[in-house]
């Protein structure tokens, strides 16, 4: 069945069928709607390279530690999870190039480490590094 004029001639129809194009575009739209939250929900990290040499500590840095009980310490001073963000925001105001080094006990659940990382990111600090003990491979 042809749309448009009906003639006695058997000429090809010159109209383009856009239905497959619309179908493909709708599928792509759904894929991007599903994929966008996965792509944007990440914590940007500037991870240090592993080496056997001890690196000099950056004077523009603070150390955030998580002990085996899950208690947070900022430069060896205990700090609550609720107060951590405001302290980091103030430290970032004082120094734009502030780096945070995260030290976590190996027995600490990953969810606590992830929450600490998210708090650092929420405070607007872009430089986050992980501290570990040198070991044998």
C-alpha cells in the first residue's frame, strides 16, 4: 500500500520511511537514560603510583585515617563523620591544592571507606591518595 497519489504508473515511491529511524533513536535514548547515572556516579581519584620508595609527605596535605573500629581521625585527631565535611571544607578554603591521604585498617568494611571517600569528594577536594604499607608481592 502506497501513500500519496495513486497513479496508473508503476513508479517508485519517493518518500522516505522514517519509522525504522525513529525506532533506533528511541532505543538509543533509552540506553543513554539508563547509562547516564552509572557514568556520572563516580568518585574521581588521583591515585598514587605504587613504588618501593618512601615518598616525602606533601606539606599541603592532611591524613584521614579509619581505625579498626571505624573511627575517623584527621591528622591523628578524632573527628565525627558529621563534622568531617565541614572541617575539610574549611581546610580546602585555606589551601586550594589540598591533598587528602586516606589510611584505612584492612579490617574496616569497604562501605566505611567509600563513605569517607564520598565525604572528601563532597567537600570539594580533588586530590585523594591511598596510603599502604610496603609489602612483598
